[in-house]
């Protein structure tokens, strides 16, 4: 299968490496920034294209771009490749964004957080595929199975729900780590002292019902500690952290003491 890739960001980078590692052929790459495209193409031994019009015949075009760029790119790709299977890699964008323009539409969504600095364990990464036709569904499932041991056929609505949950589980939790570091940095306390706690918390959440694993002053209803913490944040002029502390504490209190 000849695969063409649109995009040069983190998802495109890691997906390209994974596909190459499984013997798939990425023939050409296009992104808005041609300098980035060239550097990216060199790493994966593909042809760097100045435009989509330079793309040659291909079996699959993967749009690994921002959600806001998908709709416009689909129109451009459709103009040159009306019979080629086109997929996007978004968790929150419906398949209809492609299918209302292009009949051979699909989704190839990896539920993972990507950074240039870290490798990805693709075998354990859930991959979600969706297609308009059964033939294309089978093509995408086969491709996904070559990368991951966890392949699922989910609808756009199910995928959107997962993406929302991922924001809570990943993006918001990482912001909590960032806030924790801000708190200890204020008094020159070593943030690495929290590493065992962070890892144990994540481990418990993946092995049990997170609700049952909740600890801390809010779940205990300990108003003295809650007030003490908020006063400390106020004294440190960390009002933004104080607001988040109050919001999350109220949420925990409601979750565990509303009955």
C-alpha cells in the first residue's frame, strides 16, 4: 500500500515512524511549512511536496493535521484524488467532515499523547478506525492491526466522548501536575518528591474505580485543611491556583457527599 501523509507535527511524526517500522511505504509528505516538510521527509525517506498537486498516485492519504484544517484540506485533496481513501487522525472530528465532500472517507485515531521527545508504545495504544464502506473499514482495520494490539471500530460520537474523557485524564491532570510544581517552586521544594505519589495515583486509577480511590481533605470533608490550603495560596498570590483548588474541592465534595 502506498501511503501519503499530510502534516508534519507530533502525530504525523510518530505515526510515520510506526508505519515505517511495520514495513509500510510512505511515499510522499506535504505540510504548509516546506522547510519542516523537507526535514520530516528526510527522516522517513519520503518525497517532500510543495503542494498537494505534486502528490502522485497513492492508495491512502492520511490527514494528520489540526482539527480546524481538516475540512479545507479535504476539498483540496478531493480535487486531485477523487477515488482515493482519505482519513483523518482526529478524536473530536466526525467522519462526515470528510464524507460530505469525499465518498471514500475514514478515521484513523490513536488515543495517545504525543511528544517529539518520547517514544510511543504503539502495540498498547488504542487505535480507533471508522469508514463509510466495508471495504475501506477492512483496509483501515488491517493497517491498525499491524501497529496495535488494541483496535476498535467506534462511531464518531463514541470517539468524541473518548476525546473529551482524554482531556480530563491527560490534559487536565498534567495541568494539575504543573500547578503542583508551581506550589513547591514557590518555596524551593523539590518537585521530584511527588513522583512516587503521582505514579501510585495513576496506577490506582488504572487498576480500580477512580471514585473509590479518591483521597484527600475534600473527600473527608475536612474544612480546616481546605481553608488552610486556600489561605496559603492567597498569601502566595497564587489566586489562579486558589480558584482551581476551590473548584476541584467543591467537585469532590459534591461527588462524594451529595447523597
